[in-house]
């Protein structure tokens, strides 16, 4: 790849139209990048998205998105429904590959490595970029097997004892251990909705990912279960990079450090969460935050 | 409010009527089924018993072999038919006329002589001894004892004549006639003599045929369904294949028989009347059923499970083998067993490949000529002897028992797999 990695770690984007790759990004730092208001860059990015477009057949769902996702940060993505939040999120672990008509262009890098590079294997990518879905989807297997499945297929454990350890630490990190330690052999589908979702988080953690993507993880849960998950997200931030899609602005405000506002497939504004919710710069963001539409 | 209540009454009435209609339909269905079962069982249960006659046989060394002989070849060459006749003559010494003697001998099944031979071969020391032995009666006697012969008919219209009647009465007074469990029916192959015929040949034929059919159609059907559902690109070719599979499911089964005749027998030169060819033909016939059922089962696996597996980094193949297939398996098995049940009851295509032949031997493998259960039923139903009527019904009962146990197996398998997940 002929991208230029600048001294400070930011990546100059490869322009589709020209060979002139050395566009000085620093100079446009504060200003709009393809119409996005706010700072799309972070000092210490885990993932960098440049010029991302997504098409479902002929229909374009995502337009020219540039965004950095910082290490050990929670970034939340908000916006009216149908604006492409899920679509963008699913680009980050190539989950969109499973949709036949879906086509992604542009560049998404993780730790400097292009994840859409033809040579890159999607299996390890999905192991290092875990995903938690809107509806809790535990496997119809025991709680233990739910967690152990990932480590097993990736060969992460040396023996049974090690696997037990992985299961235990994953469940502990997901705050579920105390509730299920006596019934690990019971089906994961028998847990309550909130527990199932934490089980799914534990399942994602078990393969030691670096990034965890969450697509409206609390939308099917009651307020108490939601509070638990939010608490958990805050704890997980220490070790993982998290990107969360949410339709609840309160949730975004509570759990995230950065917030990105999407509108009709475009990234309108991105910035520190406090700033987005107290002093949005773009009129669309302000309208959404203040509840004028949504 | 009043209007709502008015309408409410009508709505409830409609609901009640609909329920009644459904209940009526179910009752009607049950009525037909029970009628079917009752008539088959009423017709067929007597076939599980057979009339036997007790004979006091003197194993005459002159007719068989000298006392002490053990060479099976010599033993098996003995005149066992003569032995039976001699025993009968001894029982009714008054019968001297040649024609009457023939009628007398006719009371006993020709199978009696085989039975005597077996007895001697098994234990040659009986030669020169006298022994009581129960042998099967002729099918006409059997029918008489079971009350299927109308004695009010003139003698010429009856298969049992007046003097035969009196002999039978004599035997009965001597306690020499008895109805016993008809073991032959379950251990013998087909025969021209009803009392010697059994369904083991046809049942084994059906077994081997289904075995071949299952071992081909299940793996191929499931593999085709998995490929079409999970891997195949959605384009004109796969659409074409899909349409053709659906069409194949509707092709009359006799066409598959013709195809089998042309391809397996005429082109590949496989023998006629063998379960191998029958199984191949039935596999072709059941493939569409299995593919369609398996695809439906695969489709019904929630996409969230696939996403979950892909999300933790399972490859597409792992997603399918670890998660999708196990969840779809109960549905696939149900479809397969329904297909097998269809195949078990299929007659037409098997007629085309010669499985309708009269075969006495019990097949020992898939390459031995044999009949299958439905064809056996067809053959017996076509036979004039009254005794084959009850055997036809009995064979139908056996076929139904097979079908019911297959369905139970399907239910059991489904339950088992569901519990595991
Ligand atoms: N599988 C798909 N096939 C075709 N269009 C899709 C598919 N998934 C999403 N879309 C379209 O892409 C747009 C963005 O959808 P999505 O990313 O789900 O929005 P959000 O998550 O923000 O509600 C919508 O217009 C939606 O109709
Ligand atoms: Mg969404």
C-alpha cells in the first residue's frame, strides 16, 4: 500500500482520484473533513477509517466517512434510525461480507494494517474485533460452551484447565460469574435477557479481542439490566477499545468519551462527548440532541 | 358501544363455528383412519395363526435311509412325501380308492415333507422310531377351520369336499387339529402355497432397498441443501437448479422407474430385481423431498446464530458444521424419514425394474433378487386363493407397523436432538 504513515502516527489517506497521497492532514485537523464537523482524529488511534463508502446493491448507505477510533476509549455512534450506524459498525469487523449485495470501498486500518486487504484473513480479524449484537444471541448450548467456543476454535487454550480459566475470567470481566458459576452446564438461552447479553459480551471477551463493537446492546433490555451493561462497558474500557451504537443519548453521554453523529449515511459531527451534548457545532446535531427529530 | 356488542356476538359465533368445523374435520379423519385400521386388522389378524395337524410319523428306514446313516446327502434324498402319505393312510385305513387317497393327502400341506426332512437331518437317530409331530394343514383346511368356507354351498362349489369334511372331523375328534402361531409367516419367503408363504423375503428386500436409498439420498440430499442454501451464489444457474428440484419432487414415481431401467440396468448393466437398483431408483425419487426439507430446516435457523458464530471468528464452514447443521438436523431427519416412508410404500418404479418377480429365496444382500413389501402385497392381493386374502392384510399390517415405527423414530430423534440443544 502506498499510504504514508506520518511521524506522529496519523495516516495520510489514499485519494481515490489522484496519486497525490501526501495531503497534509494536520492542516485540516480542526476543520471539516468531507463535511464532518469536529476532530475526526485522535492521538492514539486503534482503528482509522478513511473515505469509507458502503453500498447495498445500487443504494449507497454510507458516504465518505473518515473517523479514528481511539485506544481504550468508548466511542458512541448516534443518529436517527436508518442513518447507517449499524452498517458502519459492521464494516469494522467485515461483518458486512456476509451480505451478498453489500460492497465496501475506502480504507479501514487496524493498528496500521488494512483490514480490507485481500491477503488479510477475516477469521483472526473477527477474533480481534469482537461484536455484541442488538438482540442477545447466545448459542443454544451450555453457558460454559458459549464462552469456550471461541477459544476452542482459535486454539487459545492449552488444556481443559486453561479453558476453565478463560471461561472464568471472561465471565468475571463480564460481571456474570457470581450469577452463573453454579450452573455453567445449563443452557445459555435459559438466562434472562440482561444476563444473556452479558454472556454475549463474555463470549466476545473470551477470544481476547482488542476492539469490541456493540450494536444497540441494551435496546432489548430493561433499565436495571441496561445499567449493569453500562457499568460493564465503563470497566471494559480499561482493556478494550469499544465502539457502541445506541439510540439513547443518555446512554451515549454516560458511557462514551467521544460521540459521532450520523445523518443519512454521512458523519455529520464528531467530538468529545461532553462537547457534543453541551455545545454541538452542527445544526443537525443540535436539532437531534434537543429532540427536534429522531 | 351497542354496535360493538352486536358485532361481538357475531364474532364469537364465527369463532365457535370455525372451531366446530375444525373438530368435525379431525373427527372425520379419525373415522376414516379407524375404519381403515379396523378393516385391515379384522381381515388380517387370522393370518397370524395357522392350522396344524398332529401326525404320528413312523420314520421308516426303507423310505429314508438305513438306521445309523448320517450322511446328509443320503438323508436329504429320502422319500419324505411318501412318509407323510403313509402316515395319512395309516390314520384312515378305510380310504383305498386312488382318487380318495389323493383327496386325503391334500389335507396336509406339501410343507409337511420338508418339515420331516429337516427333523431327520437334525437328528438322524429318529429313523426307525415313531414320533408325534405337528405339521401345517393345507390352506383349504386352514380356511375351513377359520370359518372362511361356506358349508351351505353345494359340494361342487366348495374347495373342501364332503368326505374331506368327515376326515377333518375325525381328526378334530382325535384332538389332532390345532390353530397355532404362524411362525412361517415371519420366517419364510414367498410361495405358491399360502400356508408356506411368508413376508421375510419381502421385508428383507425392503430393508436392503431402504438401506441403499438412505445411504445415498441422505448424504447427497443434505450436502446439496447445504451447498444451495449456504454457499451457492444467487444467480440464474442456482435459480434454475432450484426450479428443477421443485419440479423433480412432482414427477410421477413411475418415471423414475423408467429412468432407473434405462440408466442402471440397460446402461450400467446392473442386474434386475435387486435391492441395489431399487434403492438407487428410490434415492433419486426421495432426493428432492430431502433437499427441500433440509433447505427449509436450514432456512429456519435464526440468522442471529450465524452472526454470533461469525462474530467470534468462526469460518463459514465452522459456522455451518458447529451451529447451523445441528440446529437444522431435526428438521432434516424428519424430512428424510418422511421421504423414506414414501420410498417404503412405493411400488410403481419398482415394477419397472423387475422387483415384481416371484422370488422364493430370502435375499441375503443388496445384490440378491428380491421383492419388497408393497410389491408383495400387490402380488398376494392378485392371488386367487382365499388364504392369500388374510395374508395380504397381514402384510399390510406389517408394512404399517414399519411405517409407524419409522415415524416414532423420527419423533424420538427430534426430541433427543432438541433436548441436547
Ligand atoms: N441488508 C441490507 N440490505 C439492503 N439495505 C440495507 C441492509 N441493511 C441496511 N440497509 C439499509 O442501509 C441503511 C442503513 O441501515 P442501518 O445501518 O441498519 O441503519 P441504523 O443502524 O442507523 O438504523 C438503511 O437505509 C437500510 O435500509
Ligand atoms: Mg441499527
